[in-house]
């Protein structure tokens, strides 16, 4: 039997309340105090009010509705990553501490000087790790965060996770990662959350699917063009065997809301070292897309 929109909202709010409590419990267990004025603390407060039905009794304007929708979806997604990583035996204390600072507006670039990129940077690492865990893989965060060869290891491969605010920074990160892998005599995968670099948060409310498609087309063209250029760059690094792109975007289309999280992956099968690592690299890439692209097919 199909549930009514009201029933679906009730179920969402009930689960949202549970997830909001789960995030607070994780911070309490880690003995990390959230500043009540931080974006995450404010998002948790917004989510709790929605889950408790307080929001339905308040007068609302477009700005407050958008704030509540954004907070609800970010809290919902973040809780899933946190719970998955914790149940997978990963120590995420450092991530929780860093996420206590930073904005939740995916698709809007921040700056490291103001530390407003911290939440999205470290949330991205949890998202990558939780996605791998959900696909039966066993990632482990690297012990020494001061040695920036990468964030985690899975299937014997180093995974570098970056959430850049500009495409130029992304290209520099790839070059640095390739050199670090060579120095360490390791092989790896580069994962990037690209929504801030391409300003995917510049429009979030669309009248209908056609309006969304009209907005998306030039964005997609730009991402595809630069993606091909980036693939050519990565193909020149003998130690990088795959490239993963993800994008996270708040969507409000004709009144329907979601936090879209999409993934893509490319395998650098032109690399002479690829065959000996193919099974391990492919299983990681398939966690983000069932049929990863192959560089040889471009």
C-alpha cells in the first residue's frame, strides 16, 4: 500500500529525530562540546524542532523554510555516515572535533582562513568511508593525520579525499598525491567532492524539473570538459589507479526536497601497474557507480 505524503513526512520526522539524537550522542561520547552558535549545532536545533513538530506551529517565510530543509537533510545524511563508520569500528573522534566548525551549505565555496570549510571537508571523509563500508569493504583511517599521503586505506590502496573550493586547487591536490604515493612506493585512488568547486549551490530552488534541467545542462558540460582534462592529468601519474568524483547538492524541485549525492569513477587501465591491482581498485570504484568508466574507452 502506498503511503500518503503526510505519512511519509511523519516517518521522515520520526527518523530525523532519532538521527539528531544519534549525532548528539556521538559528540557526548567523544566528550566534544558543540558551540551552540556553530552551523552544526544550529542545524541540529533546527532538525530537532522539525522532528518535534515545533516548526509546524510557526509562521514561516522562504528563508526560514530553506534553512530548515537544509538542516534536516544535512543532519539526516551526516547521521548515517557517523553511525555507519562507528558500527564499522572506525575511530571518528578527530572528524567530530573538526566538524564542530564550518558551514553546511554544500555547493557554496568557503575558505580555510575562516575555517568554514572544515565540516564539509571532514564530513566528506566520513561519507567516503561509510560508502565503502556499505559496500562490504573495510577502510581504515590512517594513523598519522600530519602525514598527508591520504586519509584512509582500503584493499591495500591509499585513498585521498579532497573537497576543494576551486578546480585549480583540485589539480594541485592530484599532483601532490601522485608524488606522495611515488615517494612511499604505494598505489592509490583520488576521491573528490566537486560541488563547491563548481558552485553547485548557486541555485537550489527550482519551479519544476524543466527549470532544474535548464540549470544543470551548462553545469554538466563544464564538469565533463574539465573532468576529461583532469583524467588526462591523472593518467600521467603512475601510482594513481582510479579517480572518484562525487557531488552533493540540496534540491528543492516543485516543493519536493532532497539532498542529492551522486558518484562517478574512472579506472586508469592504461597504467602498466593497473592489471595487478585491478580487482581491488574496481571493487572500490564500484562502491560509487556500478560500471566505472575506463580511461582506455575515452
